[in-house]
């Protein structure tokens, strides 16, 4: 599975803006593309910040409730785990 597919799966499962119950599966594609283009390689924490920043950039003008960095962390962890634990399967998990 490529990075885009991994991020799409996690973000759509999370549905941070609660859009998917009344819209199509591609609703978050612009946000997913931005997240993938800014995937950090340093930490899960930085990925949570990236996810928060992308949703803030995309939805702050709509006055929608933007997920906090803390609310982004579980999805960041899932993405990180799927991407980087597949690349380094012998590394021990730190959580």
C-alpha cells in the first residue's frame, strides 16, 4: 500500500470533520494529498502537527471545528505505524 492509500484509509476511518456520512469517499482527498506531501520522517508528534495544520488551513475559514493536535495524534500514530513499521519491521515499538 502506498503512502497516499495509507493516509486515505486512516483519515477516512477517522472522518475528523464528520463529512463522510453525507458526502463521497473522496471528500478528504485534497487534505490527504497535502498531508502526504508533507509527511515528516522525524516523529509521530510532527505528523500530528502536520495533520492539524492541514485541516486548519483547509477549514479555518468555514468556522468548522478543527481537530486539535491531541485529537490528530491517534491518526498520526496509525499512519506512522503503517508506513514506518513496514519499512523497519525489526524495530521495537516505543508505545
